[in-house]
C-alpha cells in the first residue's frame, strides 16, 4: 500500500512540475485586503507572475485615506511580488476623485483609471499584475513596453479623444493604438491580443463603439474569416464627461510566440453572428507558460440568446459554466485563474453574486464593480486571466 501511495504522490508531483497551479493567499494590512494568485515557473524559480486585488476594508474612511492606504499597499506588495506591469484602478466618482489620485499616483507601469464603483461600498479598488525580472519603459503618453526573457508586451491605456461621438472616439483610439504599434514594428491585426472598451452610458452609446470597431477592423483585415481580438465592452467612465470611450489594449511580440483563439462552440456562438467582433478568449503561448485571456462573458447560449433573463443566480451560474468551457479549451481550469473581475448592472445583486463566488471560488482574487453590460438583459458579466 505504501508503494502505491508513493507512486500516486510521484505522479501528482510530476503533474505539478509540468503544470504548476496558482497559489492563492490573502491578508489584511492597514485597512487594505490583498488577495493574490501567484504562478511560479517550474523551470526557473526566479520567474513568477501574480495577480493581486487590493480592496479597502473600511468604507467609512475618507477617500484620501482609502487611496493612500491602497497605493501604499501596492508599493509594499511589489517588494515581494516583483515589478508592477499593469494596474487598473476602479473609482466610485472619478469626476471628484481623479485629480487627487493623479497628485498621489507615482507608478512607472501602465495605469488604467476607470469609473466603476466597487460594490463593497468603498471608493477605490485596484487590480495589479506583478512580474519578476520585468523591465517597464514608457514609450509615450499612453504606451508602455514590458520586457522579460526576449518577449515584449506593449500596453496602451486610457486615451482622451477629441473626436465627436462614440463612433469617432472609438475609431480615433483604435487608430492611435495601431499607429503606436506600427512605430514598434507591430500591427493591430497580428500582434494585439486583448482590448477593453469602457463606454459611458453603454445602453445608449455601445452601437457607436461596435460600428467604429467594425470599420477599423475592416481596414486591418480582421474578419470572421481571419480572427478578432479578445475584448471586454462594458460601462465605465472617465472624469471628463466628453470622453465617451476609453480603450486599454495589449500586444505581444517575441520569438516563437503562438496565439490561439477560444470559441467554446458548445456553449457560445461567434460574436460576428450578432454584429460585433471580438474573440471569446485568447491564449498566448510562450516557451515556459501560457497566458489565457477570457473576454467579458455573460449568460448566453450558442445561438446568441440571453439565458435566464431576470434571474441573477441562474445567470451567474451559466456565466461560470461558459467561462469554464473556455478555460478547458485553453487546457486549463479555474485553478489556473489569477484574478476575476465581475460587472453587475444592479447593485442590489451584489450579495447574491458574492455568495456564489465565495462558495465556488473562496481563494481566487475577485473584485465586483457596478458596470452595466452591453445588452440590458444581461445582469452580470465576468472576465478573468490565467497562466498555465
């Protein structure tokens, strides 16, 4: 019997060496809860990546105190987790809070700031991606290069556009991203693997984003016969009310990279079937790991229909099922997910959704924000990123 146990232990250990799972840990310090999913390379112990969600534990604190505590926690956490390579800050009221944040923010990595109120009642939350041995260089106002081991990522963040309307701003921002990539010898169609579109009043303005993206993609040869880009299109707003669209994106470049697109045809349909253009997920394969980007995913079937309209619990369960199928297609599962972001249309659903996720994913870093999805019938949407 002991010999059998040794064989089982050896098999499990060998599997973990081939495919190390995320290690999760959480702690609270100075009124900030830090929840982290950490990946460690089995081939090189010096290489690690982690995804941390920073949330305030005392909603009664003044915004300045919440902000100072959170930014201090990010800087402190970097001492153990490595270089911050991307940071997204969610604010409850950027029109009031952004100026104060900008006076205090001193980060050398790309930082995306968006109006999406944390639904735990606080003013600010953040999702930060850390990486060991990474070098970050600001190339120009909105683009950064993150380098490690011969692989470069190019991050584009924010972007106030002088163009009129959501269509014009979407086209201008995508063109700006494209020009920035061309300056580095890259292209939107070949190298961009993930985008986020944050839209003010999405119920009224999403069509302009869809039409603008479609027209830009036509120019770049991104069609249903080629491929699209993994994406989230969600409610989110900047401090300036004239800024209707904010765009974040990342492109990758390096020797031997492979990109795979995820479809989950058993559960989801192609987005082009209902007039939009994005991939359900993207896998970027490196020499030692894979990044898995899961796009904004809701309660939908493979005909494009909204499932369980009006039922937040059943929509949440179907959404999780859909994401699970996408992850499986990437060769991984929820144990490989570093962090999750949940978007709710109605703040009253927060407790119900939180209970489900606390039960299903008690250790995975999760942030829940107020952000209506692009179709009113969807009550909840999620996105996530994983490493395997």
